[in-house]
């Protein structure tokens, strides 16, 4: 039995379990209640470690994306993507037209730390940043900051203008990395914002800048 077939079996088992999980209880970390995660983790990681992305079938790609999305708390599968840029790119391209938001933000994080293929990583992140899911958008902004993208400064300022508290927090941290000369101005604006978590992050980002972190 090849790795993609094993993964298909484990994904089917998870789907069957999930179909029986009460919809009104599906919040927070509900997927963690699945008691056969080691089998699903093992099957997904076997694909990543034993097959080149060019050997993945369309079904295998979809199953990997599904498994990564469900594993959004532990991120055990996504952790295995470290050092596998071809796998990250293949999955990220697939994720663009997917509804799997919990896979998108994990892939965005990996796109931001790739040591090769920077232009393609930036291209994909510029798509993800306009995703309708706020968390995907926010994590993509942070990843663009990590890449030191030429677009990161303007996008951080755009994020600030949304007024969303977590978008504003992300904007502060990205500006620290790509436009530190603007940080004090935005930190002062954060103080005026008044929301405790925004103010707290403004203090923390200024300290981090001072300490060179």
C-alpha cells in the first residue's frame, strides 16, 4: 500500500468521525477530540517524507491539505514542512482556491520563512493576504514582514486602517521589522486606540525594538 492510499484511508476515517460530531459543539479545538490522530499524522508525514510532490495525485494533495487544516492546534503535520519548499509551494498553490482556511494560515507561516523561492512565496502571500478569513489575512501579513517584502509596509498600514484590533497588532509588529522609523508614530496611535490588547502590544513592540529583538 503506497503512502497516498494510506493517507486516503486515514482521512476517510477522520471524516466519518467528524460527520458524527455534533455541529453545535464544533468550536475551538474540537478536532483534538479525535482519538486516532497518531495514525493520521503518521500517514500524512509518510507522504511528505517518502514521495516527491511531483508524485502526489490530486486526491493525495487534497487529503494533505485537509489533514493539515484539521491539525490546526498541534500543527504536527505542518511542522514536517520545514525544509521542504517544493511541498510548501505545491500545497500553497492548491490552497489558494480552497476553503481550508486553517491550512492557509499554516502554509502562510511557512512561506514567510523559506530560504529559497522568495518571489513565489511573496506572490502567494499577496493572494492570501486578501483572503476573506481575517486570521489568514493577518498571518499572511506577518509572513510578508518576515520575508521583508517591499509590499509589507504599505500592507501593514492598510491593515491598521481596518480598525480591527488584531490587524492593528500585526501591523505594529510588521512595521517594527520593515519600517521601524514609523513605529513610534503607530505606537502613539495604538495608545489612542485604547483597547487594552492593542496598547499592551504597542508597549511590547517598542521594548522589542529598543532591545533589537
